[in-house]
C-alpha cells in the first residue's frame, strides 16, 4: 500500500499560471520534505517541515511556497511557473526518531 | 552546507563483474549515508544505508563502506545483473539534531553489459 501519495502524477500548466502539487502520508511522520529533480540531475531539497515548523533552503526561489495544514498533508505551490521549473517534484517523509526518508512516486510538472 | 561529490558519472561493467561507486562529503556533522537506485521516471528507491557509527554494511550482493576520517563512502555491487542497470545516487544528511534533508551526489549511470 502506498504510504506517501502524490497527486497528480502528471501536471501540465501554462507559463505563469499558479499550480499546486499535493502530498499525503499515512505514516504519521513528523517531517515532510519537498525535492525538485530536473532531467538527468539529482534531487535537490527545496524545503521541509518539522511538524509545523517550516524550513526553507537558502537557494529556493521565492516562487516556491509550501503549506502543511496538518500532519498528513503538505502542498507545494508554484506561484508563477517558468519553463525552468519543469521537473519531477518528490515528496518524502521521515519519522523524527528515524533516518530513512520515504519517497512518494513524484509529480512530473510540464510548463508550456 | 553539505556538499557531496560522486564518481564516476557513468560506469559500464560486464554482467557478473563487480561495480564500485564512490562518494565524498564535506560536512563532518553528517551521520547518515543512504544509497538510492532510480530507474527512469520512477522514485528513488533506497537500496542500502549506513550510519556514522558503522564502518561497513552488507546486504546480499550490495555493500557500503564508510571512512569517517576521510569523509568518503562507497557502494559495492557484486555479481552484477542486467536489472542492476539504473542511476545510483549517494546522499548524506545530519539526522541527529534536526530535520536536515538529504544532499545528493550527482548520480552514477550504471550500465550492465550482457
């Protein structure tokens, strides 16, 4: 059974049109992460939540925002997508007492 | 912040031979070092991990070694099979004091030649 679920799996948006990606988890983990993975590159951390505490990476563009309304859900908002934001977006979770991160299947974002 | 270097970027080996991928990290506070296998269009899949209080770990055909002093760790795959062909990423994080995310190496494209 899927433990970290990302919706949608594929998302197409237009240049400059806001888009929201969602992630839900059934693991009750405290920590949730968003990574961006561009084609033929490694995943890159955008930000993470430790419970409700939001932690932004220093080089994450302001165009990217996140919300975590409760333990189970986390959203990635891209306010004005550019062509360079086309990528796979991966959500991951981790229990505060553990090390392992559990990845969702990802959302592949295309920007037209 | 943490910086992880990974080599080689592409590795081609004959089926049945061994493959070795090497990574170095910069932050001595990092204490957790996972290895991921990623097939095209799929999520990264954890294949093995090691914590900083351990020097070596083995799981069937896969082993990882860690040298904390030199800040490097390596993935060893023995008796390679065609299904081992994929991109492999090393990563590092500090899970002790907070919720640091993973810093990944740039990846190694492993090709198993039949």
